[in-house]
C-alpha cells in the first residue's frame, strides 16, 4: 500500500466547513499566498464538494475542489487552494445515534508505529485492541501520526474504505 497523508483522496466527496471557520482560516493563513487567496471563499461554506487534487506544498495538506451541483447534474471548480481544516467528511453529518456510519473513526481506531526487523510498520487497532490493518512505511512514526489525524477527520466507514479493510461494527450499546 502506498500511503499518502491526505485525509481525502482525489475523486472523494466531502463538504466545506462553516463560513465562520473559512473566515477564521483565511485570517490564520493571511500571509500564505497559496491558501485562501481568493475573495469571498466563505460563500462556498457547507457545499458538497469533490476533491480534484490533493498535495502538501504547505504545512499540512492542501486541496483543489469542485462544487457538486446535484440538481444540475454537473460540477464546477471552486477557486482557491483549501487546507484540510476547511473540509469535513460529509458522512459525519449523519445522526450517529441511529446510523453508525457517521461515527468518527478516531472513536474506534488508533494507529501505532513499530519497527519490524528494521522496516517501519504501521498498525491500526480497533478500540478492543484487535489488529484491523497494517502496512509498511519507511517513516512509520510520521505515517502513524497521519493515520491518527485522518481518523480524527473521517467517519468510520470512510476511514475503513480509505485503508481497505472491513471494519469491526460494534454494538452501540456496548
């Protein structure tokens, strides 16, 4: 498995954060000419988007996005470069009491770094300590930290699909 630290992959759907969050990010990154350089970026708040490109030329991960216009059955590029803090997993808006798919992955999974005979290994365990996924990475500590960051941004089902494993589906009453 080739690991990329972006929480959202190209062609994945997500939604943009609130207008307040976007304005806060514009102020935070005011000196960065790449991020949030377009005027009125907050007008796109809450919209359904699709990732066109992800990269990390800045501290963190940056994205190019397109708005998904369902009623018109088309997509249109949203101007600007967006940091990961402005993107929300669209499944997290689902009521987690009645629908477990919207559950935050960080509530169920944790990644750790290990060294297996000189080769870095990243292991993902569920909350019961069972191994659900593992992969090799030369910089296992960086990769494990990135996996835990991704778990904090993605819903359970999106996280499981991202890493290609069928997750453990815990009973909500336990």
